[in-house]
C-alpha cells in the first residue's frame, strides 16, 4: 500500500506542476493581450511615446539655452551701438538746402 500512495502523490505532484505551468502560460497570454490592447488604445488617443517626448524635451532645452545666449549677445551689441550713437560729433550738421531757385528776369 505504501507503493500505491507514493504513486498517487507523485501523480498529484505532477498534476500540480503541470497546472502551475499552464497558469504561467495563461498569465503570459493575458499580459500579451493586455499590452496589445493598451497600445491600440494609446495609439488612438495620439499619446506621445516616451522616447519622442525626451527627444523633443532635449531640443527645447537646447533652444532655450541658445535663445538666452543670443539675447545676451544682442543686448551687448545694442549697448555698444547705443554708446556710439550718444557720442558728440565734431562736425556740425549742415543746414538743409533751400528749395527755391532764383528766377531770371
């Protein structure tokens, strides 16, 4: 009788192992189906993928830095031009020429 109970326990253990393997397979199938459905849903919602978002974010950061540098450069050039424009000139301005001509009599 000892042999018979061992055999039953072995068969039961084998059955449980097979059931666990089948459960894992079902779990993988459900995960795959869920991911596929989630991707389809996100694609219909026009949601941006993470890689694309990060790439655009980096471009925006670089553009901001470049704009800040260009603004500083423009302000420096405007200050330089402003200093030159305020310097007094040594030559007096010429009066405007009159538009009247002398008439011959």
